[in-house]
C-alpha cells in the first residue's frame, strides 16, 4: 500500500505533463510579439494567452503564467482576459540578443511547464556597399564587379548588382554567391561603347542600402593584355640613349594605346618610370642610361581614350639589356702610407684606393695601373704596379713625392689621378668620438680644425687577438665643412673597432686622432677564470686573465667578485676593469669559501665558474716559526741523547756517583797491629806493585802558599791511631789508600806544613831522612775517618 501511494503523485505528474503538451499543441496557449525582428537594443513586447478549456488538467484552480528568455527567467504581468482566459504581458526594455527564444510557461504543483514559444531576431539595417569597381574581360567580354560589403547586420540580407542602360530600365545584373562580394555581369546585359549605370543594392527586414552609382563605358574599364618587348639597342654609338621595339597584345591592334616603360639596375631598389608613350605598336627612345650597365625593362599599356578609371595591363615579361662601355671617367679616391725601406735609399709605399662608382666606371673595370709619371700621347709611362685589386705595395726611390693612378676597362683607360705622398706632420684634430647608428653602422663626430682642410680620411680596424689589416676599411670625406661621417662597410655588432681620423691640409697630412667604439653591445660571452695566487687564515689573493676582446662583446665596465662561506654569508666587491687581481680580506680561519667573478658591460653581465678555497689555520710566518721551533727542539734533543749515550764523562758530570753508606765496606775494616817500626811492616812484605783501589786528590785552599803558612801553636802529642786495612780474606791484609795533602779548607793545620800539591813526596823533610815522607807526626784530630788510615807503600808507588 505504501509503495502504491508513493507512486501515485509521480503518475499524476506525468499525466498532467502529457495533457498539457497535447493541449498546447491544440491551442492551449498562444504567444504574440509586437515584431519578431527588431533593431538591436530596442524594446520588445509580448503576450501569452491561456484558454482553460483547451488545457486539460487546468480547468480548476488558479493558473500562474511566467516567461523565460532562452533559459533565463523574466517577469511579466498577469490578468484575466475575456472568456475565462488568463493573459500575461511582457515588456523587454532593451533586447541585446541577435537571436533568442521567448517561452510562455504555466506553473502547476511547483513545476514550470512550457506551453508556448516565439523566436525573436535583432540586428541592424544593411550597411552601404563601398568601393564598387568593375573590369571588362576582353576574353568573354564579361564585366566583373567587386565591392566591400560593410558591417554585418546580423540579419538575413539580400545583395544584388543592378545595372541600367541610358534608355533601359534597371535590371539585376548578377547576384553574388556564397556570401562573396563580387559577381560578373554577362555580355548580353552590357552596352559596349555606351555609358551604363551600375550599383549594388542590399536589403533586409530592417531596410535597404545602395552603393554609389558607377557610370562607365564597359570598354573604358577593359583590362588589356600586356605588350611584348621585341628588341632593345643603343643609338647611336657612344651616347647614353637606347631604342625599344614592342608589339601589342592580340585583339588590341585597332585601339589607340597609352603605354609606360620602367627600368632599373640590379642594385637599384626603385624603378625609373617613363610615361607618355603613345602608339599602337612601334618603337620608343630613352636617354640618360649609364655605360656598361645592365638594366631590366618592362612595359604596360591601356586605351588612350579611356577615362581615369581605365585599368593598365599587367607589366610585360622583363627583358635585360647591358649598355655599351666607355672608358672610365672621374678621379679615384686614394690613401697611402709610406716608410723608408732601409739602407737602400728606397721608400716603401702602401697605396689604397676606392673602386669608381658605376656612373664613373662606365663598364666593368678590368684593372688599375700605378705609374711614376702621367701618361702622355706617344710616350708610355713606367708602370710600377698593375693590379685588379684596390691596393698595391711598391718601392720607389727616396724623394719621390708623386705617383699616378688610373683605371681601365675594355673601352679604354681613365685620366690619371695624381697622388701626392705628403708627410704626416700636420696639426691633429681636437676631438673624436663614435656612437652607434645601427647594428652595422657607426656615426663618427669630430671638431673642425682652425686651419682649412681639403678632406678627411677615416680608417677603422676590427680589434682582434690576432692582429690583422683591412685594406678596404677606410673612406674619404671631401666635404670640407663636414664634422660627421657614417661608417657602414665591414661593421658588425658586438665587435670592437679602432677608428682613426686624418685631416688633409694643403701640402701636409695631419696627425691622426683615435677612438674605439661598438655598434652594438651585449653581455660578455664568458667571464674570466679565477686562479688562487696565495691564501692565509684571513686573506686570499685571486688573479685572472683578461677576457679576449672577441669574448667581451662590449666595453667591460667592471669586475665583481662574490664570496660566501658554508652558512651563506655572501659578500662582494666591485673593481676597475683594468685590474687583474684582488685580495679578499677578513676571512675566517679554517673555513671553506666559494668564490666566483662576474664581468659586466653596459648591456649585461656574465658569471664565471665557482672556485672553492679553504683558509689556513695559521699564517705563513706562524707556520714558519712553529716549524723552526719544533726543529730546534728536535735537534737539541738529538744532541743531548747522543751526548748522554756516548760520553761517560758527561754522565759523571751531570749525575756523579754518590756512595751508598748502607752498602759501604767500612764495616769490614779491622784495626791492624802497628809495629814499633812502620818500615818493618813494609819490609816484611815482598816487593811488588802497590794495590791502589782509590786515589783522592784534595784541593789546596786557595790564597795560601805552601810552606809559608804560619806555624800552628804546639799541641800535646796525641796517640797515633792504628791504621786500618781491609780484611779481604784469610790471606794478607791489603792496603786501601794513602792520603796526603795540605788539608781541607777551613781545617786547622798541623804544626808542620804539608807538601805542596806539585812537589814530590820523596826527598822532602827536615833532615832529608829517607824514611820521612813529610807527613805530620800526629794525624788530623778533626777527621776521625782518617785517623785509622796509615799511608804506606809510597816507595812502591814512586818506584
């Protein structure tokens, strides 16, 4: 049940739409407009009438009428009409569509249903056709006319070409097809040799327009076929005149024709035109041609009796003709350079000249001749140069001041041009500058000198890495008042040129002034390559080679060096283009930097490749000092090590051997029985060398002379201590040492003075006794260790 109830509204809706559609087709609604075609932008009125009895499903309830212009809703006013009808009126104040559909709709259950429609178009009246022209084709004698239609009217427009004779009514001559703006009137509707009126008519729903009426004789607008040039030749010989012969096209032999002739040389950009040639066919003459020059000729004709509207024929096929030659005329512009040829008394001359212009060459120049004297009839001058080029190097005797230059062709030789070899010692000009005129030209400006000049000579040479010389890169300015000149020959963009200007005075040549210029500049092709010359912990010196002049593409205005570390702290410095090195200061020690250089001209800049460098930890002086210090320390250590290892005396001096009392053998010493006679002890021993284990020499107290000491006070005799010997074993005792000397410093001396340190102990004593060794009778009481020692074996020691 639920599904059935849900589908009921949809079925009712569908039924109502069908009924409304059927009712609309049967006249349920009618839509009327004031005019279905209106001027664009004007107001449009419309009305829609709904008849209830014809619209099934709308018999009951209120009918709501609405409007839609294409798909856009527009509002109208609704009222009740006669006979139970519902009427809605609509006014559109400005209709801006060229074409649109207006729909009348009714609303039922919230849905708009379209029940009526009308189409409205808008546009403009037809524009007036312009520039009507007609041409008569002599092949089929049809008159083809064309025009300009004008602005689009946005409405269907009918266009026809009408024509009328002098006594006939206007008829439709032709109708253009496919929207074109031309058509052809057939021969049967034309009246030849009579005036006819022709115009274009355009008509649409909003109006009609006609072009200007054209009154012509169809034969006046006939376009003839071009004539044919038959022959061209010079008349008479050695003049600048030529004669032409031509034939007219077929079908025009009976007409009076007016013809024109045009000609030009291959180098001329424009044609020279000859008018006023009258005649059916025949010949014509023309003068003023150059000798030995090729010309291209063409000819065209039209009826001479035609009006200004008559058409010229097409130009005839061209014909070339070369006039006869004549000996060259005029003077040659020459420039020279001279220098001594060494010790031979000769002069080397470099002579250059400009080829004569075509007007003066009078044909094709075959060569040039340089002589030392002018040519005279009946005498041949000595030729020093005969060439087909425009320069010649030759040697002449020193003191030669004039040479003569002439050009010759197949017809003869020109009069010689005198070239005076003047010295270049005149006053130079005050100033010279050059500015670009175009990509391939330069304007040169200078200041006129105070002295009168005859002419000026300009020289220019392209600056290259490899020196060269352009023999044609010069020109002569013969205008004495000129202060400017245009250079065009051999000038290329992005190339540097050296320009020199020489003033020619009466009897001398001025010293040159120089300048450099570019006709056009751009950024350099490359930047210089950086090289690292030296580096320290805070500085880096960079250098580079100057760019070749071919790569500069302009005047280098500056070099800029950029450097940055790893944390992207970028710094830069701009310097004069004359520099080729730069020192970067303020760098951080042991830091990596990236450096590159930029070369700039007035027209742009170019960056070079990047150079990576790392600053040092220490400067060179610091590194040298450190290495020097380390070296000295190393050498000192090596010397000490060698000395300690190889010299025991050095070790004894620095580290003396000190006896260890704990390990002393003094405890093994025992008192020995001293006999009444000391010599008996010695006598009881077998003679032999005395065994000495240690000898100690005691230093004499400084400042005291041996033997001169004051006598000590007498003291009581002390008991002689017993000598000590070392008990080495069960055998005999071994004497350890004998001690002698004058005593230690600060020690009280014995009554008897001791022997001098350099005296022999033998033979010293009071009585010269053999048994007296000069020792005191009583040993030192202040040195207990020596009290137990007895010196013996002196005889063995000295023997």
